[in-house]
C-alpha cells in the first residue's frame, strides 16, 4: 500500500472539532510522532490520527483492516489511565466518524470521545 501526503485539510478540520474538547497541539509535522493531533481534554491526553476514507465505516474492525499502520502506531503509545488513542475519519461528503483504539479492540465513539 502506498502512502500519500497527510490529509492537511482534514487535519485542520479535525483540529477545529477537537478544540471544542480542550487545547489541541498539531503534531502532524513531527516525524515519528504517533498521531496528527494531541488533545488535552481535562486530565486525559488523546493521541489522534486523522484519516480520509471513500465510504462510511459500518464496523470498527474495518478501521484495523484499512488503517493497519495507523492503528499499530497508536497502539505503540503506552497504556495509561490518562491516555486515550483515537482515529478520526473524514468521508468525501464531510461526515466524520471517530474510533477509540483500546487494548481490547476498536470502539466507535461520538465527537466528544464518549461511546
């Protein structure tokens, strides 16, 4: 699978959405950082990967299949009660879906990070 450039417009839009939850740091230009955004939501630090997709996801396991490398990078972030790992996915028609990457699996969450 080839890798294209980072989805800059999607990252900017994801930053705007995530900033409603708390302060956000754009880390997309940092090499080898396990995320495109770092969100400080109260006492929680959220590592966020931003991806674009051509269709709507129906099952969280599809995230692992389509974005295997991103999931692997996020799972490399140490598990800690104060750390959360998410993938935010943008469809061509502007719809967002959000997925939390847990040690047990992948769960679709709402925009605010809650299941």
